[in-house]
């Protein structure tokens, strides 16, 4: 939270964004407990005193970083999924966007897992916000007869779990791949299509090869 008027200027907003961006790198590399405000400010090229114009301390910038990552990954997924003409198309586009975001921001996994111990409330909010939009999409698909009648809340949590663990195994842990292998992606989508009882659509409907 900005502490004075200067921090609310356009320049102040850029400085604040730079601190959050740098915190992503520092927390991912060092972990929460070994990270420090000094490491963040030095890496950002910002005076240590300036840090306190924007954040009260290390935990606050960590929690705002979790929120920032959550907002960005949800935006990437929802923007991609919105281009789908059917629910399974939306699933395919949304999952691809998630895996791409994971490849570009591997810190997402490390930081979210740190939140389990640093700020459990931030962790719960991260997942809850993702699930909220997911449930709405599944409910609409049920109403339209695109998927089988299922518990949308349970399905949303299960689908989120699939994406998270698949991304961890084939994107985060696989040094040979910068993105999810296409064969793995196709297997995941076939599994999801069967689980949802979704109608068949062309497999490459997202325009990829």
C-alpha cells in the first residue's frame, strides 16, 4: 500500500511494479526466508528507503506478488478461453495459456508453494479466484448441453489440479522442454474431454500445429 502521494504518481507506479517484478525473481531464487528487502531493492536498483513508500515489509510485497501472479495467470487463461466456440475448445485454449504462462513464469510454482507457510490466506485466495471463474464456465456449458451433468465445483478443483501437476512434471521439472510437449498436451485434453463428456471438436481448434 503506498504510504504517500508521491508513490501514487505514474513514476511511482512504475517503481512499484519494478519492485514486484524483482521480488518475483528474488523469492523464486532464494526462497522467502533467505530473501530480503536489501536483495530486492539492490536487484531493482531502488534505494532501500524507497521500498517503504510502497510496502510495509517483506511479507506485504510477497502477498502482493502472489496476487499479481494470480491476476496475470487468470487474465492469460480467461482471455484465451474466451476465443473458444465450445466448452472443450475453451478448455484447450485456457490450458494451453496456463502451460505457456508456467513456462514463462516458473516462479509461479515456487512462490505459490512458499505461500502455504508464509501466508496461507494468500494461498487459499489464489486458488479460490481461479476456481470461481471456472465454475461459471462449467455451469454455462451444462446449461447449453455441452458437457454432462456434474458438480461444477468439484470438477473445477479437479481440473485445476490436473493443470498444476501436469505443468509441474512436464514444464517445471523437465529441463529438455521449455513448454509442454504436444503429445502430453493432447493426452491431457483427451482425458478432460472424456471426463466432461464434452462433444468432439477438431483437436487443433486453437490454431496450433
